[in-house]
C-alpha cells in the first residue's frame, strides 16, 4: 500500500532527481542515486519508502577518467508497480524525456512535495536572499503549466529564467521568503544548507557568492 505521505514524497522526487524505469507494459520502478555527501538524504528517502523498496541502499564507486578520481555514490530502487507505471506516463514523453504532467496542479499540492523537490534541485543564495530551482529542458508549455500550478496551489510567483541553456525557476526575495515558510518545516537537518540561516541557531546556508546571472525567458 502506498500512503498519502509516500505519494507526496514521490511527486517531489519525480520533479527532482528521481528516475522511473519502465518494466513491462503498465509498470515502472523508481531508481534513486545520490553522491556520498548526500548519503543521509538518500537513506531518509529509503526509510520513507521502505515498504516499496527492493533492498537497502548500495554503495558504488565510479572512476572518472577526465578528473582521474573515484567517486562514491549510494543508490536503491523500488519494486515495480502500477502506480509508478502511471507516474511514468505522466512525467515522461514517448521518447523517455521528462515533462511536466498535464495534471500537475492536482499532483503538486503538498508543501512536503515542494520541500523534497527543493532539496533535490533547489539552491538558496544567501547574499541576495533568493532561491532557484533548476529544471530539465522542459517545453514552453510545460514551464507555463508548472508556474501556474505553483501560483494556484501555493501562492508562489517564480519567474522562468535560463542559465547555460537550461530553464530555472527564480524566486525573488519576497517569493523566496514565502517558499521557505512553506518548506522549512520539512527540510532535513542534513539539507539545511539549502535554506536561510535560522536566526537563533544560525543553521542554514553558508556565505557564498551572489546568485548566478541568468537571462529571463
């Protein structure tokens, strides 16, 4: 059985780093992989979806011949199931490219989904007090659908900007404050570097450069 909370986490994962592999005609499985520095985050995902998983996360190493270094990753995958087959049809086109589901406004309603998505692909720039969510090469129609869902369901009004050929959701300072108010209760301690510092504990983003320059769509 897949619980409501698990579905909300799955939506965030599929908007973020998760990959669905088709298995048979109607089913699919979810594959998760994170670098060693995000090991704790991957294990959290595993625990949240434990009854859906095939096995515990496995440690793997890959040698990069360009950098001449070996990198460590952790990965795991779910069992194959009809729900994920349906999500595969929602989130991928016929060529296997990620897209924004036509029913995204019905799927992306929970701040938990938003938080998981941000922990996967979001970034906060403390010097400017702004946030970005980095996206795949979505179509113009996909981007409009996504922005509309965020405004309708959360009252958020990000702008689409482009950086190095890829679209991003840019949250100006006021929109970033609204975004953080929604997701902070769900952000894991190991991912606090993606949020503004807490005024009491000072946990959160470390000082760094300004937000990257990007051209607006």
